[in-house]
C-alpha cells in the first residue's frame, strides 16, 4: 500500500465543496480542513505507484476550487492503525 499526504490550497469560498468532492474520490481515505499554509490535507492510499497520478494529478488537482497541491509520499508507516489494518488484510512486505 502506497500512502501519500496531499497538501491542498483552495479558493477560500470553495473550501467545503472542494473538500467534499475530494473526500468522495476513490483512494482518498480522509480529508482534513486545516489552519496553516494550506487549506486541506488529503490522505491518498493506492496499491501501485502509478495510481497516484490518476488520483492526484488527474482528480484532486482538477477539483473545482483547488488552486494548488503539494504531495508527500510516505516511505514507512508507524501508525498502529495502519499496521493492524495491513495484517488483517494479509498484506506483507
């Protein structure tokens, strides 16, 4: 499983609509409205690296109200929740 954290800058008057539209995309597990240098943070989880382009470049960045994205790809997961979910699905290295 490949996890990407996407920082999203959106038009101020379209943040709620953009967040909802992004949350409904396949492979987007969570969307947070945040304070700071960006407006939204989305967590994207895909099985294959090339799927990131489909989700982020072709969908998230083209969502109405989104003006910019910055993506961080996770190398390792240290969350107990993610590790337990992987083991329950039978995934291994």
